[in-house]
């Protein structure tokens, strides 16, 4: 048993110490055990390194809110082990980390396999709403619905033990780390960068995958210059679990053919995987701090930064509606609030977004601005406030802003909170 530093990942290794290194990366909500049925065959030729995402499988709960940070932690882990060059296969978010590595460190990635992956996973709003549901209800709603997303109905009915294993994997994940991973997926979009992925790539997808299915796989193949598609019949999102033999054969064939002669294995010491004690969930995901400007530097136009923050806080759907409704009469106003409110104020370092939501809710109650209160309640949930905290803000506001104002605010907030925190069955 050993301690995993915050900048590295919990991992385990299998296979010959003098073999080339092949990394197997998990999906969100799973652990390295999702690859258990591939390891016996793959470890005949390769030194297999598997890792857990932060807060998954007992790994220390150090949330990572971006794909860049997840990739950095993996690279730090590999550097610690002296591994310079490697093959990489990743499922879902694990595939996204692989794309990030191939774009940033092409000299280290010998070959790539993307399983159930996509250049963009759904929409940012979908993942941020999932974060709100987890923050409010915990991971049980996600755990209960995971099997129907991960497996075909026939497999789930025939393999109840595997279904229960999948549910327990999600339930034992740290909620704060799960929310942070949702933030990373919300911000991930490499559609414009696929042409720069310069390593041989296998895109593998289950024919029945409803999350990242054949359409997303074909987008990857069309964008990556040296990529080919493999469709696995009778498999959904976790194809390595549902169709282990087919997936193993495809991986063996791909990495055997695509492996470059310049790839030399670097021995990996037989270090036991790290296991941490339970860590309290982390509810808030702080935004990255902006760098202070140099004296005398020309200030950039705050419009683009304002639009990024506006979308992150209010959601793409809300902002898209507002911008689509802008005309000659209201267009200048939309530009003003994007540049001034969101670009000049919400981007300031003095308060985090969570605190700004507290201030904003209170001010809107005081002013009786119920329409604005509605979408800023939704924004507050996305920024990390819980329904209980919003309730306390409104009770506090009743004392200083008046009971009638708070009474109206409670009706608005209650409706929004119910909409945003009720899990979809």
C-alpha cells in the first residue's frame, strides 16, 4: 500500500517487464477492472498499465476538472515510472484522454485505440446538469441507470452479477471527482483538431451504443488521417466488458500491426497500486485563475471571455436562445451584457463563481427580478450551490429584502430546482 500524490494517478501493471508498454484507460464511473478480461491475452505481448480516474476505485479524491489536467496526471505517472513511449487504448473519457495525449505528445504515443469515444461528448449543458443531479442526489441515480446505458438489454438480463458490479462501481465513486470529470467532458471538443492526430488509430464502437455510437465513431475516422473503424456487433457502450473476445482480438491485431519499430519498452517496477482512505467529496469545481496583465499591456476585448463564461454559467441552450432572439433593437444590449457583465465582472479573480451566484441571487430577490432569478437559480446549481444553500440564501434575503420578495423568490427557485435536480429515469 502506498500513497498516490495529487498530481499522479492510481495504477497497476501486468505483463513482462521487458515488453512494450500498453495503457488501458477506463470509462467514467468505472475502474481499471473493466479491462480485466483483456489483460490475460494482451499481457502476453505487452506490459499492461491500467489506471483509475481520480476518486474511482478507491483512488484519492483529488478532482481534475479538465481533460488537460487528467492527461497531465497520467503523464506525471508515466514519467515517474520512466515510461517514455507507449501504446494507448481508452474507453469513453479514457479515449478523450488518449486524443489529448496524441495531440500534445505525438512523439510518445506509438499507436491509439479509441473505444466508445467521440470528439465531443453530447453537449456541455447535458454534463453540467448531470453534475447538478449528482451534487444534489449523490451518485445513486446515475448508478441505477448505468447498466441500461452501458450494456444491451439482452446482456444485462443474462448477466445480473456484472450489472450489479457496474452499479457498485458507480456508487463507490467519489461524487466530487465524478462532477469534475463531467466538467472535463463538458469542455472537451476536438472536432477541429482531429486532423492533427498523427498516430495509427483504431476507432472501436459497439453497434448498439446509444451514448457514443457509430455516428460519433465515423466522425473520428473521417477526421483522423490514419484511422480505421471496427464495429462490434451486439455490444453497447462498455464493449470490452460485453464482448471481451471480439474487443481483445481487435486490439491485438491493431497494436501488433501498428506498433512502430522505434518503440522500446522501459521496464516498469512491480509497484503495488495505490489505495487511499475515503476522502470527503468535493462539491465545488473552481474555475482556473486568469493571469494578471502586464503593466502597459493592451487589454484584450472582453467579449470572447465573457461569452465563454456566460455559456459556462447559464448554459448553451439559454445563451443560444438569447442570441437567436437578438435583432437590430436588442443586439447591442446582448453585446453589452456579454462584454460588461460577463467579460468584465464575472471573469474577475476576486470572487469565485459560486460566491458570485450567492451575491446575484440576493440582488435579484431585492430587485424583484423573478425572470432573471429563474435562470440564475439554474446557474447557481451549475456553479456548485446546493438546493439547501439556495434555501438559506432566500431565508436570509427575507430578513433584509422583505418577506413578500422572498416568498415570490421561493416559488421561482422551487420550480427550477425541481426541474434541474430530478433524475431522468
